[in-house]
């Protein structure tokens, strides 16, 4: 398996963006462009790429949003994608909420926790979902990593 990260320039002097791909031998398993998630810094992209890589190595990667045949945790969300919803699997809880902007491309918040133990929260990290599907997907990746025992928290941005 291999993880490749790169920085991409954007037009009109906009801030740089980070991207990554995960491969197994010559097969592309995941590319960050497939899911609407922004990464504020290299460490943010590395964290998610590493999480996906650890799940792929155990054949537990959930795949991409909307793709049939996903493996991994199946979360029963409290509603269809809207502006505020949650899911629970065992004792792990997820919450996704639209903060502002358009539903696709706007600012979304999500978190994954077990009681007071917080695994993921967009306010603590530079991993920012840009749609409801992307926020759901990030939660599913985190839950899968926690359940598989391959979870590694990320140092919060700041």
C-alpha cells in the first residue's frame, strides 16, 4: 500500500489545497477528489489518508459515499441528508450539521464521540466536509477506525 500527498495551487491567489490518494500495488483505492472534503494543512490530509490506509490494510475501508457495496460500519442516520441529523452504532454517536452556505459546498460540522470521549470534531481539526454526504462519510471512516482498533487521533489545529 502507498499513500501519496500533494499540494495544489488554485487560481486567483487562493490558498493552496492538499490532496491525496491511497493505492494497493497499482490499483487506486481512494483519491481525495472523490469526496467533497477540504484539508487545511498537510497534517490534515495525512491524518485522513493514514486512517484510510490502515482500514484498507485490514480490508475494512467503507468506500466512497453513494457507492454500492460499501464495507464497514453501516450507520442508521436519523433522517435523510438535511441540515441536522445523527446516528448511533453501539455506544458511538455521530452528529452532522449544516452550518452555513449552500448545502453542497457550504460549511458542514460533524463529530464522532463515545460519551465524553471525542474521536473526531471538525472544530478541532482541519478536515472540513463540504456536503452532507461527505460529512456522513467522514463519520463512517472514523467509526470504522475506532471499531477496527486502528484509530489514531490527530493533533488539533491551532
